[in-house]
């Protein structure tokens, strides 16, 4: 009928429009899918046009139309079913293999030592030890312990200790506790370490550690050097203060009664310069003390009240503040 023929033309136009739209969005398709989709739509258009010619269900145009329908369905199967279902599984497993290879490479090359442990419990369910399950090459290098000697060995056996280090902390984390990072000196190894601990499965925990013995020693050496420098500065400043005191004493003994005005002015200027030197000497003392101790929280209210009490004569002026509870 005329209606059926016009509907075939309309469908063909819609399929052709779809081809154009798919081509415009070709960047979103895999290279293998795009030609299959366009070919499937092209075969459908041919099939629809063939259906506009037949007048007999056993005619050639009807046969051609159905053959191209079969071709179109086969192409859709290849594009959507095979590529969309089977190949994604292949891609998934390939991606998993690539991810495993990538993280295995990171595990093997990372500079920090890594060890995976499981908690060992007694019959009452109390943690008594922990066993090493896996280590990376950095573990062997930092601790000088071969992997074959460490894996499947308890810490008591490995280090020969009566009490495994940090057993309570590690057992808590393995039981679902929050990850922690801390620095500690290990007497058995006679070295300092920074250790991060987390649990990836109940009953297990992992440690990532790096040796910081050199850093700790450098910090101690720097602290000692600072103490020596501060001692030298303190002695020098004390000597300067003594010289200033002596100079002020000599100036005090000078009788300026009968001196010319210019000489008096010069002597007064000298007094001012000596006072300036004294102020700078006092400032160097305050500056030296800065950084000698770790910063601590300071009460604004307390500091201001003490300052006003020591340095300011307010007379009839009342000073109010609203700093209770504030610290810097």
C-alpha cells in the first residue's frame, strides 16, 4: 500500500540520519564498532528500500530485503553483543592484569619497606604475636633480612624478642582500628624508623616504614650546634654589656659644667649612641631565645594583662578586652 511504502521511505531517512549522527559522534565509539554500526544501518536501509518494490511475498525484492535484514542483524550482533559483552570481559581481565602488574612493579620498586602481617592469638583469643606474610625488596634492603627468612615467620622468632614490638597497637589496628603513623627507635635494630600502619583485612595489618636514623642524628647535631652558638652569642653579648656599663660610668664621671656647648652636645650624642647599642644588645638576646623551645599555645588574655601590668601606667584609663578563651 502507499502508506507502507511511505513508511519504508521514512524509516530509511531516519536510518540515514542516524548514520550521520553516529559519524558525528565517532570519537565516542571504539574503532571496530563504528564501521559495524554504519554497515548495519546501511544494510537496513537497503532492506527497507527493497520492501518498497515487492508485490509478491515470494518475489525477488522481498527475498533481497530479508537477506539484508539478516546481514544487518549479524552486524549488530558483532557490534553490540560480541564487542559489548564478550570483549568487555576480555578488556576487564586485561585491565586487571595490567593493574596487578603496575602495582606489583610499584611494590617491587618502592623505596619504603613494606610488610604484611597477620595477628597470632592464643586459645583465649588474645594477641600474642604477629606473623609476616609478605615483604618487598626494600624490606630486605633496609633490615638486611632475606625475604625467605621473614615470610611465614613470627616476629618473636625473627627478632628473638620476648615481646613483639608494638603488639597492642598493631592488634588494635588489625581489629579495625584507625591507621597511624609514628616515629620510634627500635632497640633490637639500633635504628630509628618512621612507621605507617593500616589494616586491609580483619586480623591483618600492613606496615610501611623508612629508616630515619640519619635524620634524627642530623637533628641532634643541629641542636647541639645551636646550643654552642647560643652559648657563644650569650657570652659575647654579656661582654658587650660590661663594656657599655663601663663606658656609661666614664661618661657619668665627666663634669660638663665648664665645657663648651659643642663638646657637651657631642658627649650627649655619645650617651645616646651607647643607649642605642644597649637596646640592640637586648634585642639580640630576645631574638636568640626565639626558636630555642618548641612553640606553645599562648593565652592572649593572660599575656596582655601581664604586659599592661609590667609596662603601662594607665592612670585613670580603663582597658577592656574580650579575649577570654583565645590563644595563639
